[in-house]
C-alpha cells in the first residue's frame, strides 16, 4: 500500500492495546485505540481504518453487536473486521462470522498468527480499493468519452439543421458542410483511436511496417488539418526534410500519431499563433517535433499526460479527454521509439518523437 495502513483496536482493556502494539511492532502500521464499541463507531464518522481488531467480550455493546452495526452501514461494510475472542466453541465462532466478521483470532493472541491475519485482511482491503479505483476510472472514462463525442456530434446536428432551413446563401452552406466534415473526422479519429489502443494494449495488433517518405506523410497530415487551424487563425509551419527519404513505419498508425499531436497543439494554442511541425532523418531513424505557443504543461504534469484519462487542468473550457497523447505514447513505444514533452520558450510546449 502507498500509505501506512491504519488499524483500529477496539477493546475495553487498555493493556490489550499495548499487547497488540507490541505484537505488531516493526510492521509500520498506524494503530488507533477505542476503549468501547460506541466510541469506535463514533470515530468511524471521521476516519476509516483499513482493518479493525475487535474484542468480543466488552461491557454495554459487546463485540458481536459492534460488528453488526459496523457492517450494517454501507460506508463501513468494506472494512475487514478480525474478532479477537476467548471463545473457542464452534457455535461461538460461527456467531462471530454471522455478525459479519471477516476473520477471528483466539486469545491468547500469537504474534505470528496476528501478523498473518492482519496481512491477509489488508491484502483483501487493498484489492477492494483497487477494484473501486478501477470502477471510478471506468466511470470517468465513460463520462469523458461521452463529453468528447457530444461536441462534434452537436456541431453536426446544428449544421445539418441550418442546412435544412434552405435559407442560407451558398457560401454559408459550404461553410456548414465543411463544419460537418470536420466534426465527422473528429468523431472518426476518436473512435479509431479507442479501437487501436484496445488492440495495442491486448497485444493483438501487429504493426504493418512499410517504407514511407517522412516528408510526404507530414505534408499530408498538415494538409488535412489546415482547415481546423484556419478556424482559430493559426498558422501551420512545416520544416521538413527533402522528399524521397524513407523510413520503416506502420504508416496508418504513425499518421494517426501526427494527427493527434497536431490536433493537440491546435486545441491548446491561442488564436493568431503558430504551430510548427519539424521532421528530420537521423543516422538511425527519425525525429519529429510539434511545437505550439499555448499555456505549456507544468513539470508536475509531464509524467502523467501520456497516461489514459490523466490530463490535468491545462486550459479551462477546452475538451481534454486523455486519449490522444496516451495513444501517441502507446503507438510510438510499439515502434520501439520514445515520446516526450518540453517547454517551448518563451511559451508553449514541444512534443518530440524519436523513432529508431
């Protein structure tokens, strides 16, 4: 676990807490003590331990009732409870489990057994926490994908409705048709990226290496995104090698990397600035750079922006689904290459791709 696991010991005898503390010495746990069941329940409103050690025989609220109350609350149900009991009859132990206990340990408590049972319960709790984190990630992913799909879809619907009105002059009609084409391309790119990423992750995609002209593929990528850049009054500048040079790549996937890097630069660039695409052949392989004059990326975010759905707060009111850069990283690494980001002085970012 990333942080110190916390253990709540519920026992009416303070000496028993000292015993537990001694038996778990060196395990790097945060130990907390509650002298009664009611105080323990009250404390759970302010913090949730990773494991509870609960004595069965206590006055007022005994351990069985405390266990039942804790497990009856949905927010506390996931906390593993180890009952500490002097009872040995099978019927008594069955009662512990019926009350909701996850495990039990008999008095006098043995250090080896206590450590083993605590380790086991912590492992179960960590697995549950990981599962919950995965569910949350999936929920966030669905929300972000729906958000990113909705924007171009709304543009298509609005433009189509305006075209249906038949009251637009020819130049406005063509403008709306172009908007539909751009939004459709954005939808197609997002869907294709999702499908390719899934295949790359599962290892089911074999790269289709062919000899390609680096200059030609860069020119094609810039031409296809020119209209989107023009809508923001951005200037696209290409600094490319002479035509005719060749490099072995999966042309379709590498072209999608270029599309994503250029789209990302355009998305975060203020109007009336430049986006620069540079490419050059190296002794072995090639280097490609995409530079912008946007807000830049904080150093603490640079290790995260290439991970799926990890995007940070780059620019407010800008759709920031964390898939484009994650796709680039996966695709470039599949080519045995690297991708990184650095500052573009005086402002902006430079994304650099090396292909071996």
